[in-house]
C-alpha cells in the first residue's frame, strides 16, 4: 500500500502575510511573525518531502491538524497513522546552536531561553490522548519533536528526550 498523505497546506495567516507584504510595510513585530510562520511551513514541507522520499508503506500522514478537547484547542504539525499506533510530530525548523540545561533550552550565543518544544508536544500528547479516549479510539499515541534542519545543534540533550534530529529521520 503506498503512502497516503494529506499534504501540508500553507496556513491562512501566512497566506495573509504573503498578500499584505507587497502592499504595505510590515512592522518589526509583523515581520517577525511572518518569518516564523514561513520558516515553520518550510519545515513542514521538508518533513513531508523526507517522508515521501522514504516510500513508507502502510502509513497515512496528515499535516496541520487542529483539534479541540475540553474547550482547549491544539494543533499537531504532523500525524503518522499506522495500524496500531499514532505518532504525533511537532516539527521545528530551528537553525543554529542551542543547549539544554535544567530542562530548559537556550540559544548558545545569546543565552536567551526559547520555548521548550518537548513541553509543547507533551501538552499536545496529553490532550490528544483525552480526545482518543472521548471518541473511544483505542490506539496508542506517541509523540516526538522533529528537528528537520541539518544546520541545528543541541548540546547536552539527554538521550531519553522524544527528539528526532534531521540525520536520524530515516532510522525513525
């Protein structure tokens, strides 16, 4: 059975920025948001291309899934559906050098803390499991943060973290 995929589509907010950008000058805050959205979308396309090139069989991929459970909305970048398990993937297109200290992630040069994507995927997995329970779907869910950019280095990352780096994607 070939890989069935629902490709990643450009988020509406990114489409809006792409339409506005030639027509008006974006504020620094708007420009930063536009660049984040664009980089995230490029990351999802990178993952999509990698998955398609692997020729995975018996897997359905869904990108950009939005759910709500207990009046809490949550978004999943990519779902991999197999016969017995659902994989939740949080795609990050980070570049540069980072380090982990006391379960926090910092940019190596600036020392600025960034939002920990592992904490983000743990919240998402919790809510997704509640959704599976509510809908009486009896499948195991497992989540990972996928760093798709080869120009990323994370120092001091414990091996037990649910992280897949670019160079380990094929093995996953």
